[in-house]
C-alpha cells in the first residue's frame, strides 16, 4: 500500500519545558520517529528551552537518552540519530525572567515555520506568550501549542483564552487533546462520513445507547498532589471523553476542515443536558494486600490526605438534547486502578423490531466497538447461524479489524498521537485541536456538576483495586435494563 503523506515545510520548533517529562517521553522521541520516517524536512531545527543551565552538547545527550529509552531499537541507527541530534539545540530560559530571550530571538529565521510548544505548567502559558510577543520572537504566522489542563473551570479557561488572545490569534493557538491524534479516533470520522453504511443507522431510531470507557490500571502514583486538585471529571471527562462523545454524536461537517468540524463538535457540547445527582457515581480506590505481599496504597494514602473527597473514578449518564439523539443515553466511565488498561467506545444498536427465530434463541445486540487502546481497531458484532446441523441456532461473531493487521506494514507503523499532532501544527492544520469556545463550553457543562457534589460534600464510593469500579456504577445501567461491557485489556 502506498501511503500519501502531506509534506511539511522546514520549521523551527521551540520546546519550552524541553527537559520535562512530557518532552522527553513523548515530544522528542515522537519528533525523532517522524525524522526517521523521512517526514521532517532538511533544515528544520528543534530548540529545547528550560531554566536548567546546559549547553547544546549536554541537551543532545539528554535527547539521545530519551530516544534510546522510548524509540524501538530498529529505528535507532547511528546515521539517522546523528543527523537528528545535529538539528537539536538548547537555550536556557526562564519563562518569568529576562535571561535567554535575546538569545532565542537571535536564533529565529524568517523563511521557516515557527512553532512554540508550551510543555510547561499552565501557570506559565501567559508569561511565555507575553515574552514571545515582546521580544518579537513570534511572527503572525507562528503557532503555539498548549497542553492540558486548559483551566480548571470555566472562569480560569476564559482567563487563559483571554491571556493568549492578547498576543496570538485563535488561528495560531493549538490546544492539544492527544486523544484526537489517535488513529482510531480519526478513523471514527472516516467510518462515519466516508461510508454510506453507518450513517442511516446513526440515530435514536437504531442506536440503543453508547458506552465510552477509559480505564487505567495505574493509580495516581507520583502525580498525587496534581491529581487530587483535579479528579477524574476534570482530568478525563471534561476533555478527552467529551471529545470522543462529540465525534460520535456530531452532525456531518460540510467539509473535513478545522472550523467546520469544530463547529459541529461545539453544537454537541452545547446540547448536553445538565447531569443530575442520580446519574453520577464517583469512586475512590481502596487499599489492600497485594499478591506480592506489600500493601497496595489506597487513593487517600497515595495523595496523602485522609480526608480527600476527590474521585479517582467517575461514571455518568449524559443526554444530548437534539433530534438525532433524543432518548439515547451516553454512558461515560473512567478511572484509575481498574481491572485492565483499555479505552473503548461502544455503539450498541437496538433489537430487531420482530424476531422470526425461536423465542429462546439468545439474542445479542449488534455492537460497533471502537478500540483506542490497546490494539487500535474496530469490531462489529453481528448475529449469524451457528455452523453445523441442529437447526437454526444463532450466535454472534465479531467482524474484527485491527488496524495493525489489516494494514500490514503501514498499520504496524501507526504514528503516536503526539507525532501526528505535532506534524499537523507544522502543516497549520487545526482540525484535531480544540478551539477556545469548545473548551469553554465543555467547562460550562462540567462546572455545575462539580459544584453540586462539592456543595453536598459527597464522599466518593470505595472500590477494590483492579476491579471494575464501585458497585453503584453497575446500577447506573442495571436500572435502565442495560449492562456495562466488560473492562478487558
Ligand atoms: P515537568 O516534567 O514538571 O516539566 C516541566 C518543564 O518545565 C521542565 O522542563 C522544567 O525545566 C520547565 N520549567 C519549569 N519552570 C520553568 C520556567 N519558569 N521557565 C522555563 N521552563 C520552566 O512537567 P511535564 O509532565 O513535562 O508537563 C508539562 C506540561 O504538559 C504540563 O502543562 C502538564 O500538565 C502537561 N501534560 C503532561 C503530560 C505528561 O504525560 N507528562 C500529559 C499531559 C499533559 P526547568 O526546571 O529546568 O526549568
């Protein structure tokens, strides 16, 4: 299969926070993989920037180490590595200080795309934007990339949008939600809008409900102090899960273009109904003995606050007030220390209106399951006749499409979400990035939900580590005559 890759222009990419966890684990190894794939044009440069004092050689050694750790050895040949590291340099800079800015300004070139990745704490976004502007480092064609969290409520997101807007136009701001960079998520749009097959069924007449699950096996670990101020609703639902819900629920955009797609997503967010107390279950993982004999820490021990009311798990039932989705529940759940690491969207279809087969033939619903991880792919379960004699016995079989298998070598080399998104920044394509009004609308939906449980002082329900979450979450579906899909890795 010949893949058609849209070329990118030579660029200068400045990675603020270039020594941090995200940069060394995702951004820099991702850039290397694109370089290895021949996608980074000659003459492009990557400039790390952070407060730590070091020279180019020391930074290159750090980047080399990151590549060795996070890139498959078969992509790490010496010639490619040397050529990549030659394009890397470093400027010591303080986002809040004066040092380093003149040096960075001196490095900028006029004839290449300039992009600035803000891989630093959100509290520094405004300082960086202001200094890029005042030192004339950014030009009107420059792009800035900002990471999550984008605010912690509507008010802070608005302020952050306003701060960035003082120096950058909306067309220059790339708000990353790395879920949107995943192959399957984009494939969801291809499946919906490039086939006639699904669209006629994609509505309240044929869809019974939708389940979106993002389950992790890890606890909050070393991120406890950050996580405890956030919780599952702010950390996962307001951004990643909301984006997935939008892609399932949105109307077809008139073109696959940034604002056309984002306009449709925004309409979905604005049509979300408020969620009542009875439609939410929050949980916190308990501690317990581990198989190894050590004690497994509970959530409150992990965050070192025995009184914490923050949720490490949330399940909720959302409804969309429009014609297409009238009466179709969207069940969302996400949590830490669950049974398996998996992210999945399942579109569960309704029963056939009349069965011509025996009553006692177990009927199972058709489900389109879209797996984001592990093994990105899609699976459509259909009913067939069980092979062999013995009359008409029915069974369900999966029509399974693993991208890696279906696409052979091309599929095995699916770029990581960050790689794809960084290349889109350089190409100037904002389709897979969140617009400011989308982020604000998402907070406008989540804020009252959070405010309501905070006001009541609700205590999250306990759940056992590596279970499916709190018992009450099962009831959320049972009372509607439905059940959650199994959490399977
Ligand atoms: P981190 O490991 O703490 O790194 C922070 C980086 O910022 C370091 O390079 C640090 O280097 C630099 N820095 C701190 N203060 C600075 C200042 N005043 N001026 C210039 N540089 C400064 O954080 P991270 O995990 O990489 O996260 C970076 C951003 O990505 C955050 O907004 C985070 O929420 C977001 N994010 C991270 C992940 C992830 O997996 N890590 C996932 C999603 C989103 P010096 O100390 O040398 O200055």
